[in-house]
C-alpha cells in the first residue's frame, strides 16, 4: 500500500505531500458489514481511492509526473530528469520521499538529487528511526545491512563502483544496485524495493493500447492467458451498456525478413504492431453490433468511439491492480468517459467484492459529477491549487474540518469553497 508521497522542488511543486491515510478518526459504524471499503489495511488504514481536482495549470499532472520521475530515478538513475521549479529558486535539489506498507510494516525511501547527481539516498523502517542504509555526501551508513561477507567497507566499495560515474558523482541508486545484484544481502531491502517498484503502476497519459493492457492482465503472452484476460475485460464492458453484443480477439505473427523495408499489405483490422526479434505481432480485435434489420455487423475495434476504446483499457488496468494489490495511478481518468462509467470504475476499488487485495486508485479528473454521487469520502478527494510563492499545494476535504461524508462536495467545490476551481470570464 502507498501511504504517502512527498515532493519538493519538482516543476510547479515546491512542497507537496500526497497523503493516502484514512483521516476520519474512528472507523464508521458497522463498517465491517458495509459493501464498501471506508479504508484498507488493518493497523495502518489507507484510503482505497484518492481523486485529485484542480484548475488547468494547477499542477495535477505534475503530481503524477513526479511519481513517474521518482520511479525512473530509482530504477534507471537521475541523469536527465532534474526539473526544478523555475518560478521559485528556493531549493537547489529535488527531493522525493515515499512511504509504502508491506502488510503492517512501513518502509520509507528518500532521494535528493540535482543536475549533477544524487546528494542523499536513504531507506528507513517505520518512523524514520534508525536507517536500513543512509548515503550522504559526507559519508555512508551501512551497519544494519552489513554482514561478515559484505562488510560496511565492501558495501561502500560496491556503492563507489556501481553507483558513481567517472566524476565521482552518484547517478544510480544504491537501492536498485543492491536489490537486483545482491538479492541475498538483506531481505528488508529487497522487500522495500519490490514494494516501491513492482506494485506501483503510473500512467501519466490515459491512452494505453488494449493489447499492452491484455498482456499486463494475463501476466504472460500465451494465447490462452491473453484470451482469458480479454474475456474478463469484455464481460464487464458489456455490462456497462455500450451496445456491444460481443467481442473477439486473435493474434497472428509474421516474420520480417528485412526490418529496413516498409511493411506493406498489413491487415486493416490490425490494431497493434510490435516488432520484436524480427517478428511482427498482429492483434485483431473486433466488436459486434446489431443493425436496423437485426443482422450482426462486425467492426474493427478501432472504429468504436474513443470512450469505448479508453474504457476497455482502463478496465484492464483496474483488474490488473485489483488482482495484484497494486497502486494504479492515472492522469485524467475521466478522459472520454461518461460520468456514470467513471463512478463504476472508482466503485471497483471501493467494493469489497472486487478489492480483496488492498489495491489503491490515484487519479486526476475534471468531471465533478462523481463528487455528487455519495461515493467519495472526505479522505478521498484532494484539491490542487497553485501560487507563485508556494507552488502547487494540496488539501483534502478532510483538511478543511467540519465536513461530513453526506455533504454535497460537488456544489461546494464549484462554489469555490475548496478553491482549485477556475472562475473564467470572456
């Protein structure tokens, strides 16, 4: 579970903390008998959903981009990803800090970097007491993960050789090098690494090809598993009243003798091309409707509305997160979707029938109808505002005080009570 994500000095953000804790004090009465989840987790209670609203240019997308940049920094290093706030030079480095739960254990990972490299990297357990490891420009702390074979001195040598460049600047994270190359060194370090990298999926653009989603949901590329994943998506898709009788999927492979030559004669119903090992993968996805005479008509799935195409991919991503207990982060989840469909997608993460793995959904949106549905709680809606002095900031409804879950959040938001709403005049 994602507990929080703190951002300092990234694009429009100076200091912002994305908090997914359940902020209502005691649990609701009879919550165990409710069909919906007011929170996930036991000792540590988190919200299953967090929706971010705000005016255009407030920095909503930058929050998702910061998450994506953080993940890239951990896995691939920090070269080329320094994007400080240009309007307020208060800080000279970007700092990210994330708290993730593995069952009831909280792991906290922090990284600071600038154009040259990483200035601080550390991994903590629980309340940032004694670090699992801590690396600063003036020294390293490896005592807790050192062993007779891998002494602190040897770990420092690994850090210097595998994490630094020729200019003696750390550009790759120690966490990634050790967790991937020295798996047996420390189990807590590996556990934290997996929680940070394997269970967070970020989509800064809500435009994901369905064949990619099918492979994510199927977990492997065998036709049987992909077909099973396809059927799971289409079973739900047909329940959402979009006038599709049925859908079919098949995959073909074509060997490309000369990749440099143009690929001519491709089937017009092919929806996805993926060159791999000189093999072209062709996914044919078709949908079936009934015409005015009662006859079945076949459509290439790309002929469907953008909303239907988007919905199919989003459903697959949601099912994948719900299967794995992942944190799914999507920018503009409401893109091309009717407000009632948006409600049903969010409901999946709050419904005990679907969310049995403590999965979480984090998304940005402009569609405010969901705030008037009675589905969202005060801990589950945040509003992004921006000023030149403070940059992008966030407040959840629970931070305003005195707000109850029966309140009409939509009317209060559009009336400007929570800010984060434009007041245009032309």
